C-alpha cells in the first residue's frame, strides 16, 4: 500500500493516477472529505499534514509514503521527526519526500526553506529507505497568469528576461512513482528541472503559440511583484522567491539530468505543459 499526501494537487493527482495504473494499492490523502476526480479503485482518506496525529491511522499497513508539503505547510510546525516516527511505528518501509532545489542551493539560514531542510534531515535520519526530490521552479506557477490571459491575453510578471529551467509537475510525479515502486533509488537526492531554461517572456510566447493568439507580456517591478505575492506569502518567503526569480544562482539555472536519468526520456518542455493545460487559459 502506498500513501500519497497532497493527492489532489499538481504533483499528487498525476502520481496517484500513475500508481493506480501500475496496479498499486493507493491511499490518496487530502484535507477535503471527498476528493474528486481520482482513478477508480483508489482509496481516499481525509487527513492533514499540519496535524501529524491525523496521519497515524492512515499510515497503518502502508509500505511506502509520499510526503508533499504545500503552501502554509512549509511554515513552522510540529517537529518533522514526529511524522517520520509515526511512519516507522506504522511499519512503513519506504518514503519519498518532495523538497526543493533551493534546499541545496540557498543558505541554510534562509527561512523560506528551513522547513524543507528539517524534513530532509528527518527523512535521512529515520532509518527508512528514502528518496528526496528537489525540483526547481514549477511550470504550473504559470497558472497565476490564467485569469489575465483569459481576460485580456496578457501575462504580468517580474524579471521578464531571467531564464530558469522550470519543471512540469507531471515529471516530478513520474519520478516519484518510480522511486516509490522500484529498487535502486534509496538514499538518492534527485534535482528535477525542465529540459531548458526559459524566461517569463518566453513562457508568454509559448502560451501564445498554443492559444494561436497573441499574448502580451508586461514586466512588473520587483516592488509590484512583492506587493502581489505578499497577499498570500509571508514576507521572508516573498523576498526569497523574488531573489531566486531575479537573481538566480548558476546552479538554479542549470538543466539537471535526473529526470531523464530516472525516466529514460527527456523532461517535458514548458510548451508541452501549456498544451496539456490549455483549458485554464481559454
């Protein structure tokens, strides 16, 4: 049995589908009591990673555990060791954690990713077979532009000509499915990127290509972008995010080999993600 947290998100949903298609016994965990749109035969469980006690009964009998901390779950909370201890007590043998590329590239004192570093340490110290995934920026962050693209075919973003190799969340899910099911990935830390660095301006052009219509790009100032992000991010996370988007380190702009190494195929380009998610922009 494989327990998947974040089962209704951009990574969790395709991961659940891939595992179910492979014939695995999957428990899809979400905060909502009825998660819709999951594959037939997938069991659903309501639990919250913000409340580790709620995870204990879900983990009973599990062979593998997929951990995804999303949104506010990246903030301070109960010690990560408590969750990993619960997994060990439940008899879990294998864990796959989605962390972030920034956990390896940014200073250890950076508050925006300290929670992920804590979880990485807990996973490594748990004694369980483990794999850590460190994706770079997500192609799906472009969903933030969906409303303005639908309404007036415009993308508004800062740092229009700074390129990063954004990764398709479906590729993260595919790598996670392999690590959860197959041998040979224990103790590995995989850095997951797209196949090429792409700027926000180029992403807007890719959206225009799949839409078959012109999409204008308007570059925001850092200040304007910070004001927008502050509506749903803590200040330290806002500034850390903008530092990466505007002043990425060479390691953050580098295309990594691990998606292709694990999957035996190249990572999907941004345009492929845009084609698959075209309805969100029309």
